[in-house]
């Protein structure tokens, strides 16, 4: 393995999209074609409404914050400057086995809930996405879904998005299947020279969904917590978690697999609708 790849590998795992620091690179902006009523902006990250009282997001976005310091705005289809505040956070529930990434070599349990002080009022602009009914394998999602991923993060030119960008025609990589792992080229996407820094450590835990990047179309900084949605059923399958620092050039990025955490989500929601 070359020194260049060795260096890139270190960057991959040390920054690991640190996504919460900063959009969808090379994404579309014609939002009139889709409904983003379930999408919210959580400070410099994103999230998804899953009930009138709860928002689901990535743990690394909010683990070090108190509820009064979190700003939640309806994302939808407007410019960032026009986004309206949706409500105030009452409680933050970060997965109990999540560790801040600077303290952990293995990136696990990147999921959190935000409980609001008051119920959201649903409308055509603000509404919820549905949780999956059961654990879904990536291949099942690929075969049965019309997927979309939207966010407000960093663009390919390193500028920050001023309006919503989104990706469609996403290809999910199946978890722990031999067809992916047995390919030498694919192994390079997940391995580095340091075993402790390998994506393998997290990828084959079934906690994540891998998304292939084609033509630079990728999630990036600021898209953390953004939901992967089936537009036919408004079901949320994933939350943007981590990837490489140079988003448009990375071969793959990772999303927390929502169906893996269904029990945890329901156990921590005091109020929820079926």
C-alpha cells in the first residue's frame, strides 16, 4: 500500500466526517420534485422528524450540547436564511454506548433523539417520516425503494450550501456479504495500514449502511444526521454518519442503519405515534 494511501487512510478515520463541523456534493437543487417535510436542520447538522415530539439525528451532532443550545429549523425547500425555527428541545437522548469519536477508535452507535418541549403541528411543509417496521438489509432497500438524501452541508467547491441539495439513484452496499468483501478493490475502500483504523471495525457490525459514491455525488460535512428516505413510503432507513474528508473523491460514505436501532428508539420515546 502506498504512502499516499496510508496518509489518506489516517485522514479518513481521524476526521470521519466530522460532518457536524460544516452539502450534498454535486446534488440536485430542484426541490419542487420532492417532499422534504420530514427534514430538519439541527444546528450545523440535519435530522428527521419521526413523531410530533421527536427528531432523530446522529449522536456526534449533539452529544456535547444541552437542550437550550440546540436550534431546530424546518429544512424543507427554502433557502437557509429563510428557514423557520420549529420548536425548542426539552431533552437530548444520545445512545448510551456512543463514545465521542476522539475518544474511540471504533465508530459505533452514532444515533440520538431530540425530544421537543411541545408537539409539532403537522402540515404540508412539516410532517414526519416513518420508522421501518423491521430490520432491513441494504439489498432489500435497494430493490424496493425510491431513495433520496437531502442536506445543507459543504459543497464540492468547499462553499457551504445556501439552499437544499439532494441525491437520488443511490446504491447501498450490503453489509458483510462476500461479493463486496472478496473483491480486492473493494477491500481497499474499507481497510487502512492500521487495523485499529479500518472501516471494517464498524462496517461489519450491521450498524451502518454503506453508500457508493459515483461522479462525486456524496454526503459531506454538515449533512450529518440527514435521513435516507424512501419517497414512496416516507420511511427513513439511514442517517448520515461518517466518511472521508474529501467528500467528492471518497468511494463510499456511511449511514447509521435505523432499523438496527428500532428497539432503542421506541424504548427512549416517551410519547410516540404508531
